[in-house]
C-alpha cells in the first residue's frame, strides 16, 4: 500500500498546501526525512511569497503535482545537523532558496551554476533523490543538504531579506554576468513589482544610472522619489520611448505578462543587452533587424547558483538592500495570493511562519 505524505518519512511536519487548480491553500500534515549525514534541519522563521508560488498552486505552467507546499524564500534557525556537516551548527540563522538538489557532476554544477543543472531539484514540487516530492517553506521546518543552505549575514533583516533568495539573486545574477554592474552605466528596469523594485536597488548599489520602464505612470513618483531611479519611461507612450532610443547600456526585464520587447530593444545603445528574467505567458515578437542594427543581444537569466547567491546576500548586507515587504500571518495566505494576482502589494508578502503557524 502506498504511503501518504504524512507517513512517507519519519519526522512529522505541518504546513499549507494547495490540492487542486483552485490554488486554495489549506493546513496540511505531511512528513520530512530524518536528518542525514550532510543534512541541515531548520525551523522556518519567515518565508516570502513569490509570484511563481501562485502559478504553481494554480498549475498555470502545467507541471504541478498535488498536493503542493510552496515557498522558496526561506529564512530559518538551524535545529539539527548531520554528523558530516561542517559549515553550520545548531542556532545559526540560514537561508534556503530555489534549489535543494543537483547532480554535482555536470558542467553547470562544477562551475557553481546549479541553477542550470539539467537534474536540478527545486525546493518544492520536484522529485527528490529518494523519489518523494519536495515541499517548501510554507511549513514549520525544512531539512536540506548543507550545500544548498546559505549563511545569513548578521546585519541583514530576516523578514525583509527573505525575498532576496529569489528576487534578489534573479536580478543580481544577470547584472553581474552580462557586465551591467559597472559604475556609471545606464540600466533600464522593466516592471516595478517584486523583482523590479529589487533590480532598481541592485543596479543603484552597483553605481548605475537607473531608468524604470513601466505601463503605470502612477509609479513614477515611487520609482524616482522612493527607490532613487533617475528616470522613468511610460512604455505606453511612443514619444517617450522614441526619445529614449539608444540611451541604455542594458535592460533587466522583470515582466511575466505578454508585452512588446522591440521598443525596449530600440532603447539600447549599440552592444546593449536586454535580459529577460520574467516569463511571459505567450511568445514575444522579435524583429531581428532591431538586433542587427546595433549588434544588440536579447538574453535570459534564471536565479543564481549557491556561490553567487551567498555573494548576493553579502552584497545586500553591505549595501543595506532589502525588499519592501508586508509581513502577514500564514492564515492570510489565500487573501495574499488574491492580492498578489491583482498586483495589490508593495512589493512582496512575507509570511511570519514561526509566530503564526500552529504545529499542533
């Protein structure tokens, strides 16, 4: 007889799970594996709510296996370590991001690019090495191989820092990899949401001159007066976009809805780079001549590997970079998801798991 989620492992766990495409999250009892030789067990303190959690809960991408416990922006306190663990001890504050497993032997893994390992195991909804499904941070505790656990900088807030484990590394990584991290560069950020507002902060910390590009003119004041961007472009205003032609060294595009990218490419200087980190739900139209006439690049980027994510956390602590958040109890999850779907959050929800999740 097949084991249930509550009996497949020896350690009891509780959390919130979605059970069907409604995406409604309800209390859920399951289990986690015993602490292995290289494992770190942690009590979840805070967990950010990423837009991908909403997509997965509703099976928008067609890959969800129910029941699913989301959450990959996890900050917690170590409660147990395996006898082979060398980097962490009980009482340490740590982070766990989007990945909890990889093959460790492919070219990506040996170059600290676990996010591109073809056998990567994401923090929730993926088969683990033992065949059971990974379950994320909307839960009381987590157990993870120490390789995929991150040291938490002492000066970085736990709640406002949690979203950096996805939004932070997803914007930091392309800025670094594509050489858009040099002081004085002109960088555009498309979309001012969970990813976009962190992208502005990262680019500013690198010393860039930042232009926010948005379909919402109402966000201009926020972009300039609060986040410190130098310029704002209304992407619906053709004259504004035309006036910005050949003005940007690079653009980080965080938008996951279908949108036109040719006007963005036209904003790039020769050799400029448009890096897509959002995932539009429909294919984008690309006029190749806009690339040829300027030797421009349209590229993509996922989250970072573990080495780069640790580097990003340390960089964020040094430059006082955090997400702008609204902390909520875990029983507010479904309301938070509804608001997230409407864009009604500035700019990230973070669950206070430790104080609000009932474990009995």
